[in-house]
């Protein structure tokens, strides 16, 4: 999934490319005010598509695969992929470049996703005792951002011929079952014993809202419509 990865197992090459593509349209992963609609990205952003293609042509072999010489065979013709949440915002661009790609969407309860980002902020900013009002404001902002991502994904994802949604909670609860389903979707063998693969699933990642300092999340006022539609209410 990349020769150089971030701490979250994201390809540095593709993450940087996504960041740069979003930046030139005035956006970032958390700032999407100027993000074009899905249809607009297809019809009016050929220049952005060209930008991404140029970067791929010039750097993907070294930047993602770590290969300086292809020797007549290219890894891009084999099975490969990359992970980056920013793909969600640029799916129309990636669809035009890789129309036969198989898309995997990791779906998570928006309240848990928002809380994860909030706790990350607290850790990074070394502020263990945010005022409750600040915590609630950030939580609400991150929840609304999650809604934008989900709606965006739902509009763009199914333009691909092959797409699959994995529920984060199901993966934590039943890793063997979910990993086997995922392997079937990809038509790829599981190359290690399934029990060994499942040890990579950190089941401690769920339930942060149950920690005493975050009990208020259970009572936070958020729009229930999308949560209900996705089966989280």
C-alpha cells in the first residue's frame, strides 16, 4: 500500500498529492467550503484532472512503489492500492483516472469519528482541560464535517463499478468475518493465517465516548437524520 507510509498507514505520495490537489482549489481535509460539487468536478475541472495526472506520471513509480526502473513490467498493472481519507473528497478525479478501481469505504458512526478528531486535537495541542464549551463546539464542527464526507462519498462512490462499504464497528466486533468478506470483494487470497491478520485490528479503538470525561457526547445534540439513515440510531 506504498513504500513510504504515515503513522496511519497512508501512502505519503498519494496523501501529498491529495493535499496539493485540494490546496489549489482552496480546500483541505477540514476546510471544504470551496469544494466543487461532484458533477462540477466532472464537467469543469479538467485542469485539476490534468494536474493530478502529471504528478502521477512524474512520480508514482518512485514515490509510491519505490521503483526507479520498471524493466518493462509496471507494478501499476498488478494489484495495488492506497489509503487516504482525502480520496473521499476527490473521488470524481480518481474515477476518471482509475475507472476500474475497487473502492472500499470504511464507514464509522459520525459521533465516534468526531470524538476521535476531538481527542486528537486535545492530545496534539497538549490541552487536557479544554473548556467544555470549546469541546462541544469542536465536536459539533467535526460531526458536521463527517456528514459532508458521507454525503460526498455516497454521491460519487457508486460511479465506480466496484465499491464496498465496511462498517468500522463490525470490523472490530467480528474481524474474521469482515476480513473474509473484504478479501472476497477484492478477489484476493488472505496470505497469512486469518488469526494473525486479526491481531492487527485494535479493538480498543471503539467506545471512547464511554470514558468518563466524554460522557457528554452521548447527550450531544446532532442532526439524527443521516445517523438514522445509516442505521446508527
